[in-house]
């Protein structure tokens, strides 16, 4: 009898152990959203004068300072005379991955000074007498006009020098600094390209007071996301 009781107790303990082990398992469910990222795109402006090397707003480095004041001159003229004109073709491209909602242009103040290469100088203001035009084109051949952004126009959307009041100095007065920037079109899409011609002309009526003088100003092209 004692043996049977002992055996029954052992069986009961074993069954209890099995039951306890069986109750450890439970229903489960699990999901994971892996490697969540927030990555930013880029807005980088490429500036190429005529057939020169493209100048990037990054300066060829990182975007910590995405401003480059060292691109090519549009013009750097000496020994010009009344009636002379010159122009430069400019290709702008948004080489970043984000569309720009606005492209703007502004200038520094126009500064008159004596031309360093000349021995004799007048006292007149070339800023007030050197005419300026800024023409926008639709194509890389600079042949299909989109708009005359600044200058005289006798043919729609096409700049000319018919308005003697459109000078370097007048542009600077209207658009000095980013707060007075001129808005151009609707910006540039990612990889979008804009084509422009900037031209200057010394008024044919310029007198002796403009001998040996020079006008200087910066042009700054700016993209906003």
C-alpha cells in the first residue's frame, strides 16, 4: 500500500510539473519598422560664363557655406570708347536634387573710380552712363528670347539699348542687396537650366568727363527652395 501511495504521489508530481511547463507558452505578435531615416536633398547653383568652367555655389566643397563669390567675371573691359558694347552668355543650372521655387538676381552698389590702367582721368560717372541689359533665353543656343529682364525693348521680350536710362547705376539703385532682388521666372527645377545674356554699352554721347574712368559692380544669382 505504501508503495502504491508513493507511486501515485510521484505520478501526480510529474503531471503537475508537465502542466506547469505547458502553461509557460503564450500567444505573441511582433512588428518592426526598421532603419527609419529622414534624409535631406540639396540645392546647388552652377554658374558658367560663356564656355568657361562651371562655378558651383559650394565652391567644389560641402554645402556648409553654399555661397561662392569667386565665379568668372561677366565682363572686365579696358580702353573702351563711346558706343562700344560687349556681352557675356551665362548658363545657370540647379545641379541639386531639390526644385528651387525662386531664382533672383541682385547687385552690389555700382562704384565709380579712375581706371587704373590710364594716366589721365575725367570726373564723370560711368555708372550713370554705361547702359545695361539682361536678356533671358529658352535655349542653349541663346537664340529664342523669353524675356528682357532689364534694358530697353523695341521688340517684345528682346533687350536692346534703346533706353538710355537703363544703366549699371540704375540697376544697382533698384536692386542693391538681397532685400531688393529681382525675381526671375519661377525658379529652377532640379537639374533645370536657365540661359541669360548680360550686355553693357558705353553711351555714344559720352563726353570727356568719362575718359579714364570705370564702373564696377557685382551680380549675384540666388536660388531659394
